[in-house]
């Protein structure tokens, strides 16, 4: 059920996994394992529309830990 302040909102939750046994970067090489967890809220109400997404990533490259995050938004208003 959408929150009252965001009527007509849909949601997506997702997981992405990535493995590469021979990763090569300028600061390291070896087995790479990445896990990404994210969520998205999107919808429209009246003349407003929105698409908001947040992501957290964790994993490892050889013996180094990977931690990253991101947020994006696409919010709009349609004029008459």
C-alpha cells in the first residue's frame, strides 16, 4: 500500500550479483564478487511524476572490500 504522501506509487526491490575470477583494475586484480541491493519508487499523481532509486553495493576484489552506494531521482511536473 503506498504512503498517503505518495499516492499512485509503485515499488521495485532488486538484487544483482556479479562474479569475475580474473578481474583487473589499476588498483588491484583477482577474484571479484559484487552484490547490489536496490529499491525504486515510481509513479504519478495529477501533473507530478517521479522515479526515485537507491542502491547499496558490497563485495570484494581479492582481499580488498567493496562498499558503494548511489541515489538517483527523476521528478517532474507537466504544465498545462
